């Protein structure tokens, strides 16, 4: 379980490093709009990485499902982006491509770690403290 959390934190770090490297990338420094968009998007993505890491560390099953959906969406958009780049011969930033591929690998590793059988018991609800069985949720005290 901790492996997934560490991978998610690494994903946030790689995302922010990619944004920082974007300042020095000759392919993006000419257009301020692209650079600002890249930085803002990277900060948002890093926030999602950190949010999912903290929620999964807390054992929230919804976070495991949400993190998996985020990865699936990112993977699908990456494939669509690659197809569009190939079909329309769109110039791309080498830094952006490297960051995307590394981020995709980190996300895949995190999803595999989240759904590993050893992680599943971290997300399993424990028995109620008073020994009774509740249909939905135990009452709040």
C-alpha cells in the first residue's frame, strides 16, 4: 500500500519537475500561453496526485477507485494525443513527451500497487467497535 502512496507522491514530483523544465525548453519558451497553460495544468495534476496519495493512505476505497479512473483517463488521453500528433504532424516538446511517458509509468505502477491483494486488506472495512452489524454505516457518536 505504501508503494502506491510513494509512487503517487513521485508522480506529483515528476509533474512539477516537468513544469519547471518547461521554462527552459526551447520549444515552449516562445509562446507564453502554452507555458502558462502547462504550468497551471501541472500544478493541478500535482494536486490530484497528492490528494489521491493522502486519501489512499487513509484507506478510502473511493480514492482507490477514483485514482484508477484518473489513470485510465490519463492513459486514454495520452493515446489520443499520440494519434493526433502522428496524424496531423504536430510539433511536440521532448520534455513534455518524456514527462508524459514517465508519469504514465508511475501511474500504472501506482494502480497495480493499489489493487494488489496485500493492499486490498488496507481498504477493507473493519468490524464495528461495539460488535453489532449495521446495514449502512455505524451511528456517529
